[in-house]
C-alpha cells in the first residue's frame, strides 16, 4: 500500500476516534473537493523546491503533500499529514 493511502486511512481513523462518523464524512468530502480542484489547477499548493513537492492544507488538522509530474500529466499523492504531529518527524 502506498504511503498516501496508508496516511489517508490513518487520518480517517483518527477523526473517527476523536469525533464521529459525520466528521469523517465531512473530511472525505473535503478531500474529494480538493482533488477535483487539484486536477484542474495542479499548482494550487505551496511548492517546495528543496523536495520538489507541493503541499496544501485540506483542513485545520490535515495537510496533503503531493508531486506534480508534468511530463506525464500526473499528480502523485504522497502523504496526508496530521498537523498536530511533531514536524521533525516529517521527512
């Protein structure tokens, strides 16, 4: 399983344990809305030249890291990051 998929499900689990299924469904909606926007505007996020990746805050607690592969017209989702985690552990 890819890291983005694992971290997505971990975030869903975290939201469910902390709040409830309604909040999980809201988060899923936010993710799908963002992915739809991202498919139209891949440069919407903040670009890091150092890591050649982009990031976008999907919700107060979650940032999505992704990479735009222009020559393949592809967007690779890398990681859903819970913003409450220690940023030093983000690699």
